[in-house]
C-alpha cells in the first residue's frame, strides 16, 4: 500500500460559533507560535482570540495587545508564569471545545483519503473543505 503525506498544518481562526474566518497553510514542522505570526489577524479591535497552550508566547501576546488591543486568551499550562482565574480557565476550556468541534466538522467532510496528484491540488482541496464548512455553517444559522 502506498501512502503519501504533504506535511501541511492549517491554522484557522473561527468565530465563537465556529465559522472559519481566517486560515493559512504552514509547513508541518513549523511551531504554532511561528504560524500565528502568518495569520492576517484582521479582527475588530478589543476582540479576544482563544488559543491552546501551543500558542504560549508572552511577547507576542503583549505585542498584539499593544498594537491592536486584541486580547490573546491562551490556555495556560500548569507551570505558566501568567496564571488565570478559575472563571477564565472555564471560559477558555469552553471556547477550546468549540474550536475542536469545528475541526471535527471539517474532518468529517473528508473522504477516507484525499486524492491529489500535486501539492497545489492538495492545498486546493483543503481550501475547498474549509469553504464548504463555512458555507454549511452560514446556511444553518
């Protein structure tokens, strides 16, 4: 059996209801913090962006807050220097579950395998899956 893997991660920014609004493709070996810098971040000032602990970078959090007044709500590790109040931890966990649900919905649209002859064709199919889930969510609301 042959298997091919293109080594791509998709960074997605969604609304609170799980509608993807921004995304970018990055190499699989790139850290999530570095990939965060590639997102356009065209969100309204004073917005909150929820992220998991892989996005922990206090410098980036402070820079985004100072530049655009966008608050990064990063799920903290247990040994974090910036701990959160229990109610903030609960809110972050709820929003994180929403994001994971959105990824499950996108993955649910996938076929058993994604057949693509070229790398660009593979990226195009990923783009179409993201667009499909966006259109599904917009028509359901």
